[in-house]
């Protein structure tokens, strides 16, 4: 294994460790790291999408075993996200002939979504408190409107994830908390992960069909991330969440600002 490939293993280990400790930061860290390594933006996004699909599949198995998934909500999200992924990939395929234009669109979108993700991580507690405080207000949604908003949320997540590989984690979880404040946290997290797997898989395969995939790179990332997730999950709580989340958010703001502006 040469030095470059070893660097990808280390990158996978670091990202897996952060994800294991905090539950967030997978795509929002991995894609910028791949750009830092000089990987083409489109290839970085496509590779990270399949990386996310594989790593989150294990999470689905665990959450399903513990009955932490609301399949109805997952279905409404998928109803919006998968068609949105298809349309976004169609759009990117028309830019594919002009690699410079496609990479410019992806980098700009990456910057914006990273900034939104940083805000979601930094203000997560305040957003959740707001959602729970107003959950019983008179303007609470009917089932029909709630299902419609869930589909719209899926559409937004689908576009963001297909463009950038980021958004299904932190932003998806916050959106679900705002829509379903009475649902237990463990079921919201499990539902978000269950939705993220088909979303990232379809988007990843779509990018792969356009040649935006490096299979060897994917293998090295998984080689590092799987033990990283295992170690990080066993160290959860050792470093205060109030320290980890602001540090992660500040880093994402810096990266997002550089990419967007």
C-alpha cells in the first residue's frame, strides 16, 4: 500500500471515528477531505454516496432489530427523494460533457449545504426545543398535510444529496424532528438512517453510471472507516457533546465558506 492509499485509509478511520462518536459528519467530512486529496468533485461525491450507503446499511440492521424505524415515514420520504435524485442526476448528466461546469455546480452546492449542515449541528438543541415547545399548538398539521410536507422534505434532501452527497444526516434528522416532535428520538434517528440507505444507494449508482466513481478509493475508505466507527461508538460520551459539535460546526463553516465563496 503506497502513501496515498494509506492516507485514504486514515481519512476513513477519522471520519468513521467522528460518526461513531457523534452520529453525524459522514458525508460532510468525507467529501471535503476527498477534495483536499485532489479528487475530482464529481468523483468525490459519487464515491462518498456509495460509501455512505454501505456504512449506513449496518445501522439499519441494528435499528430494525431494536424496532427504531418508522417505515411509514421512511416511505413518504423516499417517495419524494428518489424521484428528486433521478431528476438531479438527469440534470448533471447534461452537464457531464462539460466537466468544468459540472464540477463548478457541485462545488457551489457543496459549500451551501455544508453551511446549512453546520447550522443544523450547531443549533440542533434549540431547534428541537422549539419543535417540542410548539408541538401541541393549534396550528399542528393534519395527517394529509404532514405526509405532504414529508414528501417535500424528501425532495429537498434528494436534490441536496445527489448534488453533494451531504444532507441526509444532520439536515434530515433536524427536519424530521421539526415535523414529528412527538416521535421518540431513537425512532427518528433510525428512520433517517433507513431513508438514507436507498437515497445514497440510488444516487451513488447514478453517479457511478456517469463514471463518477473510484472503486479502489471506496475500498480504502471502508478499510479505515469500519474500525473507526466501531472505536468511536464505544467512546461515545467520553468527550462532551458540547465540545464536539461546535468544533465540527466551525470546521464545516470554514470549508463551506471556502467552497461557496
